[in-house]
C-alpha cells in the first residue's frame, strides 16, 4: 500500500513541531474507504468512507425489489437482478439500463423519511466499463429532498472517483455541494435521486445499484491497536497499526486507508490505496504504516 502525506499532514507536522502551543491535535484516527482514486497531496478526505461498525447502518432501500422506482432522461425502468455474485447485499440488486439520447439518466423514488444529520449517505453503484460514463466533475449526482424535489441538497461526484466494479457514492448529508429551493430538511429526507451522465446505451447489468444506506460519520473512525504508535529513534521512524476485525465493515470492498488527527473537524494526514479486498466475517485486515525521516 502506497501512502501519500497530504498538504494538511505536512502542516500538522510544522504546527506541532514549531508552535509553542500547537493548534493542531496529534494523529490518532484511521478511516477505511472504497475508492481507488490515486492518492494526491491535495487530498483532504477519503472519497468513499465506510462504517467500521455496521450495527448502525440504516438501509434506505435494499434494492431487492423494483417497486417505487421511477426514471427520467435516457434511463429506462430498473430491473431486478438476482444473479449470484452480481449483487452486494441481500437477495438481489437493480439493473439500471439506458437508451442513449441526451446523455443523462436518472432514477428516483420516495422513501420513508429518515434523519441524515451527522450521517453519511451511501449509494453503491456497479460499473462494468468506465467508458460508459461521461467524464466530468458531475459524472454522478445525488439529490436528497424533502417533500419532493423542490427543496433538496445536491452532491456531485467526479468520474475520477469511480472505478470498474462496485463504487460507493458517499456524501456528508450536512455538507451538500449546493442546494435547490430551501434545501432538504436533513432530519426529514424522503426523496432520493441518482443522475449519471451516460456516454452510451447500457443494457442489462452494465450498471447496477444496491443497498442504499446511511451510517453515522462517527462510526467511520477507528483507533490504533493497543501499544501503538511505536517510535524508533535509531531509524527515525514512527509506526501505527489499525485492525478491521472479522465483525467489522462486512459486505464492503476495502480500497483506501487514511490517517486523521483529532481536531473537531478532523484533518487528513495521509491517504493510501491498495488492491480491493471484499470484507466478510472470514476476513480481518491489519493496516501497518511506518513513516520515516531520511
């Protein structure tokens, strides 16, 4: 796993080394994610943060039935897919076919009102071929609305955040990229919509969705294994270790790992990506990171 120390990470070092009363707290948390986007010094977050404890995951739509879904633009009606190995959770997923014309497709529905405050909202989408998606900062857009789509929040996802396979489009409900009308009432969201810029016609299972959900942001942060960090003054290095147990983060694909400090708004110190791991009750994952001064 290659890790990149971010600009914020370097600033934390400077602040804590040279300020008599540092204003940044120490590095003390990690987060796991599902996005394989190449790490960069400009990263300020994990792009698809996942819950470490899944006990608090609330399913908004398990995508095991087509009832309630509508479509617009180039999209055609969702179709139930019960093929083993093609869904992420439950007994099936929903295929999202299109007939290319204008190049924008959307699927939406009314759901039971849910409270999204202090939560992440995640919409998993499987992509067979990235060439099927048009490049851009708004390749995928999620709308969360209250009482329809007059007052809603808007969350944008760049194509650079996507990969072949299962993606998790994760948004911080409290921090939309923009709003329409008065914006959503975030403790009473009852309308969800996903728009994707389709570059082609999608057939059968080219693109599909599953397990639309929310989980508390607080449940995405883990702490070090007991005894860490450790320091080596001979080699001028510091090591940390975090562990995702067999009972944690099950059902998700792990692809990214980030370290954060303990500020009220946590700052990303470093981010790394690695070969996808499907997490299950039969798998535990240990993350070891050593930073050295040379």
